[in-house]
């Protein structure tokens, strides 16, 4: 197999068409995260994004978008990528070690890899829940109500109460108001700090990336900045993106002052209605076990999490460090060393005044 590496914006017209053909022919790759346009957007804000092009018998078999630091690899977009892997037809065979070698990677970490692309070695199972809109929004809604989704059944009452007590509801499926985007970024960052998670928008490139995607609007790939208002109050907003077949639920936020009305759930239903109207057969909620996903989802895409590597000095050192750490934590022979190691570790939970 021939593997060449280039930048996503340097692919020729034939390669761009082939990427789109492969994505359209494979339902599990329908996410906009697999679109070439997503890789191009990431490459515009990060200089380390590359695409490995897999060829055999003068025919392109697949594309592997990734970013790397030295020889350590991760998906293009890093933590902002909710789906990743090789854009190839099901049944396509490739050797992961060969792919890493050609890409200049010692290892590649993944946490949203399409399950059918599982590499050798241990992995963790996961899934990305979603709303099946292939028969339309109303068919989805009736199906969930018939399945006993109580949260869904309560939303019409909450919607009427919100409109009565705060103001008439207005939904915009794709607003161009920059204040809405800034609100999404600010509230999502505040949520990360409040919960102790890494800030999604803590880096300049991440903020620039979502700004670019929010402005994108093409038939095969587009940003979607949605907003729900009650009167003049913005009660919920969401920055997502869509391909020709899938709308991706990416960064939802809501007003905590209006939490009693479930504005986030109301917005989700409106986004689902808009997605179906645009011809998307799936609203992909992304990996996670949040209760609302259980309430609204009626399907799921199987994923795997883990790391794939090839033998190099980097992976040997990484493995040695990991094994040494495990030995120091568990071996009785290391007992005398543990107090010394503990004194050298930074205090990750400093005392706070009460």
C-alpha cells in the first residue's frame, strides 16, 4: 500500500471528490467531523494537521486526518473532534503500524474511533447516542413518547409556561449574531471551570476554529449556531455543525436563571426539528452519559477508545514509564520509596479556607 502525507488544503480535485464519495458511501462516517472541510478548518488554525492518503493500485482507498506534536499523534481538532478515524469504505484493510510509520507517528490516541476500525490491542467500548430522524421529526417524537420518554412528554407544558412567564418563544436555527457565539463560548468555558474539566476554549486556536466553523455554510459542511429566545431573553443556544446527512450536537448552553423551564431540552427539540427539515437523518448527540441523552436518544453509533502504537524509542520510553509507575504503586519492594516519591509530588488538592 502506498501512503503519502500532505496538508488537507493541498489535496487535488480528484482526491477531494474521492473523500466526499467515501464519506457518503459509509453511514458510520456521516458525521461532519469526518468531512474534509472540518480538517481544513482545523489546519487553518493549527500548523500540525496532516492527512495521510492511502492508495493501492493507483486508487485512493482512504484518508487519515490527524495532528501531531513531535511523534505523538491525536485526531485533527484534538478534544474538539467527536468522531475520528480513517475515511474509507467498510472492509478496507490497512496496517495501523504502517500507517503510523508513514505519518511519522509513534502512537495515535483516540477516544471516538468508529468501532469497525478497531486497531489491535486493548480498547474501551463507548457509543455516541443520537436521534434517528430518517423518518422525519414527528415520527421520532411519536416513537419516543410511545417508548415512555417522560421528559419529552413534559416539555410542551414547560414551553407554554416559559412563554407565559418570560415572553413569546422564538427559535433561530442558524443565527449570524456574533453575541450568541460569544455567549456559547463564555458559558461553556464557565461550565468547564465549574466542573473541573479542561476548558474547551482555553486556547486561542480552539476559539478561532469554532468561529470559522460557525461561519461555514456549504451543502456538504456547515456550521449551525442556534438560539432560543423567550421575549428578549436568550435562554439557550447551541453551536453545532452538519454534513449533508448528520447534524452534530456540539456545544449546547442554557441560561441557569431559566433552568426550571428546561430551556436546553426545548432547544434540543427545535434543533432536531430543524435538522430533519434540512434533510439530516441523524442528530448525533456525541459521546457521554448525561441523563438528557438517555431521555432523547433512540439510536447510537458504536465507538472505541484507546491508543495504537508502533515500536519506537518514544513508545518504549512511554511504556517503561507506565510500568515503573505501576510497580512503584503496587510492589512491596517499592514500599520504602513511596514516602520519598509522595514528598516530591505537587499538591493537586491544596487546602482552601472554609
